[in-house]
């Protein structure tokens, strides 16, 4: 059993009691979270990509990113250049090694599934989805979802999946900032043009969360099948209390301010003033940060540390 694992009492005789055969909370909660993540991806696409007002809000934000791009394009360019196929391969290898050191084949495979599944889903959606012909933006190339943002969010999710229990809380906070910074960097882009809209980044984060919650649902189901509580081994509250509070507070602040800025932009759209463009961009930045904080908070909250079975079946 790994350090920090919490022992879970099994029913006498080693067999699961009748009550444990029902869908345990540890299985149901991440399954619901996966469904919610999928629905939010659809809502994001419908609201910002399909509707004229959503298009106008994001076009205003894209124009509003110009001033920031002039001053930060060198920094964001370096960050985005670090997201390459070789870097993703290195992350996959590192995640598998961390899992195998803990003798956990199940989370090693889950890490591969999350990284590959999330990034493959993003690339497929880029090919399948098309922006409407009557778009408020002159840039008609589909950018939904963001590939760079998916990489960042899936790396953060994978870290939570494979790290030992004591490292997950700080990893969740750092992962949230990583996902937010890389996501916002794609919106700023380089000296030539902005790469992505906020909806692209939000969808990328939600896709990574979707695959994370699917993986956790399967891991919890495996634990339940072996007679363990579906939520057995949850990190002690004292360990996750402060990180969860940090992520929740930051997410709430960003959501409130960003939501207000985007709502004001939507009401006044189409935007024609420099101030309006900047407010729209600020709202998009804060909205992306809010999604990063909330998704990582939910991942941390719903990530139990299942004791390793005598023979890890996967």
C-alpha cells in the first residue's frame, strides 16, 4: 500500500456486502462530473461559436488582445513553443514511470488514456466542427478546441492521477495556474495574430476534465469490484482543505469579474470602442482562469487514493 493510503475495511469473508454492489458514490460522482463536462463543451460551442452574439463577444475579445500581444508576445511565444509532440511524449513516459514505481498498472494505463484521449478528441473536433459561414469574425478557420490548451490541461490532470497522495494538493494548484497561463497565452498568441478564442480554451480544459473523470470512474469501479469502498482512501480533509479553498476562492472571483465583463460586452455588442474591446478581452481571460481553477478543484476533490489490490488487475 502506498504512503498515505487509508486502510479500508472489507466485509467479513473478503466478499463485498450487498450494499457495495450498488453504484458507490466514488463511482457515481466522477461519472456525473464527466457528463457535466461533456454538456459544458456542447454549451460552450453552441453559445460562443454558433450564436451571433457569442461570436461578437469573442471577436471583441480578440481585437482587445492586440495591446497585450504587443507587450507579451515574446513571453507567450516561448511558452507555446514548449508545447510540442516530443514534450507530450516525455510527459507520458514520466507519468507511466511514476505509476509503475508505485506498482500501479491501473493508473499507468489511465494516465496514457487521459493524455491520448483528451488530445485526440481535440484534434478530431477540430476536423469535424466548422465555424458558421456568417461569422462575426473575419477569421473563419476553426480553432475550437485549442490543442495547446488541451495539452496543458491534460498534463495537469495526469499529474493528479499518478502522483502520491501528499503531492496532489500542490499539484492541483500548480496545474490550475499552468492550464490558465498556457490557455491565456494561446489567446494572446504572437506578434502576427492571436491564435485562439476563449471558448477554444474553455472547451480544451473541459475535454481534459472529461477524460480525467472517465478514468477516475473506471478506477473507482475497479476498486469497488475488489470489495473496496468506491470513495475509499479519500485524501484527508486537512491535506486538501487549503488548496481547495484557494482554487475555489480564485475561481469564484474570476468567474464573478469575468462573467460581469462578458455580460456587459454581450449587452453592448457589437463593440466599437477600445475600452469595450479591452473589457471583452479581460472578461475572456478571467473566464478562462475561472474554468481552470474550478476544473482542477473538482479533480482534486473527486480523486480518491484507492488502495492497491493485491494484484493490480490493469
